């Protein structure tokens, strides 16, 4: 028998969302913290649970536009996500996305933050070269944020994204389908995020929850409290790519 | 050896130097192939093989380019990779093109190095011709021409190792069995890739006995990867009210067969006069309804043994455990499953 937590790859897993429920407004975390994320639909948008032809489950975010109530998002209260309050330490964020270029806005993938104040977030943007960005917000440092990004995250395609951040480094790395990608960094690199007491949000701009909607599909989004190596991203990629029809 | 003497006096100082540097100097007397990988010069049949020596074009669009000779047969020379023009496209070496075969000395100053022919390796690198038509099955690599018709059929495989205009995208890194090989052009036919192989892509040709073990390893990996993993998740549910069922655990559309084991339900928040009913449902066909299995279980009042265990069965199409109980009572639960 293989134990989930005994697999090396799952060591220090803090969030694991396989989106297996297939129904309802709640999605559960199979990492030890048992975070519970709740679907929110402020206006005309919707969520859809589904399965690919392979059987792979997914959660689809279906906004109807870029307006203040047009999108949908997942939320987990700040009090329940203190373990995702990354500041000086190592962390990794990854999972499978097949996103849509719905509006000209950046689309928030996942974050626990307040823009330009504290915390961290990942977002996608189609108009800037299909970028995936990681932002550290740190108003206490004078500059309100530092950002790094990579290009080539073509919408409409399943990608395994991976971000590994060593606390001792100012230069986190991104991986696409487990291959390192060319990175751009703010001058001076990525400074530590300020400590944040914010909800974990997926699919919308934090705090206002009124824009920057994420479009389309996600599966198996994960967060670790350590920096995954390229070999570990490759392990994940080769284990899971068959579900998404990716070579 | 055939080198020009016109304009040279018998005691010309450059004559021995020319003899040392050049092996053969001539003009092609017929068109080479359209892929730029052959030169035709009937006079060559009068001389020993020059395979392994560099061939340099002296006139025409490819003038100045040097390629290694791979094969020499019946007055036709095949070079290791195509001659090209200013646009980078394959350039046919037509009749009347001046060329020279350069002398290539070995490290001991004497014997030339052994020619690469026949040039067949267990792993070979192929460059798709710049003018190659996109195809899922036919791939032309001029640098692999001249190795003998059908040599690679069946026992060799082709892998696309670089998609030149879309790195990382199919057909990279697919691998397919080779079914035909045309020596004159370096054209391979393989089982169909899922996307076109295109000009300037890079491939490798791999002998089956090398490739097969990696296939077996992949198959073993796939088997291991399909082993169900003991996994746990859980949460907290607050009962809505009698008449409303709240999900504890649900997997409404599993990816495939899996093994739910059981749900641990903590009823320690249940007080006197409060009740909860636990129900388990299964779906046994795609698109079917979730149907109750077993008798719904009622728990009423304070529980002497508050931790309840609901055993679950193997499943393919969906499973659900719900509670229906007094409003506001909080239940902490966890589920174990192999999935």
C-alpha cells in the first residue's frame, strides 16, 4: 500500500485541491491542514464541475465578463490559512491550468494577499505575452511589490505550472510542464512578502473580490511549504500528464 | 588524384603545396538530386574512393560550402548534409558546378582518418531538411542519406526531439517505428505522429533494442502510477436542519475506479434532544442516480461513543455520505480512500 503523505512529493504539502467532489459548493483539501474552500458566485457567473475524456475531474470558472459581479471565486478564511502566510521561507505553488483569455485584465489564479500591501499572489495575463506572474506585496519595504513572470502560457492549453521559491533567494523559478522557463524579475529580485492576515482566494482579486476573474479550468492545485526541485516537478508532470492528454 | 596544372610551370613553387592540399578538382557533369546532397561526376569512377574527405563547392549558390563525403558510388557523391544557398534552403548542385575534394591529413601527418561510412549508429541525430514538406509520417533528413535502402525498416525508431517552431509541443517527444527508408534522399517513413513533423525539426533514430527497455520502464512506471494511494481528507460540517441533507463526503464523478474505505464522524457536539441521520448513497452507472445503500442510521442525544464509523464500498461512478440533523450541530469528519 502506498500512503499519500509518505510519498516524497507530498512532504510539507499544505494545500491539495484535486476537485474531486463533482458537486456542491465546497471543495476539500487532501493535505493535512484540511482547508475548506467555498465557491462564491456574486452575480451571473457560475462554476461547473466536470470530467475530461480521460475521467480527470476539473473545476471550471465561468465569468460572464469583467464587471464587478461577473465572475466567480473560491475562498478560504484567513484564520484557516495562516499556514499559507509565506514571508521569509520556502514555498512552492503548482498545478494544472487551462485558462481562457476572457478580458484584458490580469486573472488571479491563487493568492493570499492585499494588493500592494502584503502577502503573495499568482496571476495570468493574456495581453502581456500570456504571462504567469508571481507578486510579493510588501508595503513595509518602501516598494509596494516585487514581481517576476514568464511568458508563453498560451490560453486554451493544459499546462502544469510550477513555482519554486527558496527563501534565501531573491529569484524564484517557474516551470512549465516541468521545464524551466525564462524569467524576468523586478530590479533587485523578489523581496519577502509582508506578513498577511488575508483570505486565500482563487479566481478573483483579493479584498474587493470584484474583478480580475479567472476563466476556465483548474485541476489539482497545490501549495507546499518548501521549494520543489526541477526533478520533483518532472515527477509530478510524468505522473499526471496522461490525465490531461499532454505529451 | 586529379588537380589542375594549367597556368603552372613545372618548377612552380606552389605546385607541391597544391598537391598536398587538394585531392581532386573537377566540374560536375550532371545534376545532383534536388535536396542538395549529391554531386554527379562520372570521372570519379576512375579513382579510389574519396569518402570521408571534405567536398568544397567552388561555383554557384553554394560556393565556398564544405561537406563531408558519405558515400561514393557510380560517379555520384553523397555528402553528410545538404548544400544550401543564401536563403538557407537546400541547394541542388547542378551540372557544370566546379568543386574540389580537399585533402584531409590525419594526426600523424600521413594516413587520412577512417571515413565515417557506413555511418550507421545505434543512435543517430537527424536534421529535417529546410524544404521538407510537413507530414505526420514522412520525414527527410539529408544528413542521414546514403546508408542503404530499407536499412532502418522495422528495427529502428524515430523520436522527435525538437519541434523547431514550437518547442515542447507535439510531435515532440513522440517516438514511432520506422517502416521505410530511402537511401538516396534520407527519407524515412514512420508510423504516424500525432502532429506534423516539419522542416528544421530535429529527430533521432534509435535502434529498437535500445529503445525497447525504455518502453518497458515506462510501462512499469505506468503500472506503478496506477496503484491506488491511501489518501485522507476531511472537514467540518454544520447541520442545516431536519429536512435538509448536508454532504459530508462526496465524490460525484470519480476519475476511475477507486476504493473508498470509510468515514469517521465525530458526533461529540450532539446534545440531549438533538438528532442526526447518516445516509450513504452510491451510483452504479454513468449518469445514474445516487441511491441509498443500507438503512439510514439515527443518532439521538449525547453519544457515549461519539466517534462513528461509516464503512464504504469500492466505487466507480459516485459515492456520497450525508447528515440530516438538528440545526447548528457541528460535525468534524474525515474520509479515507484509496484513489
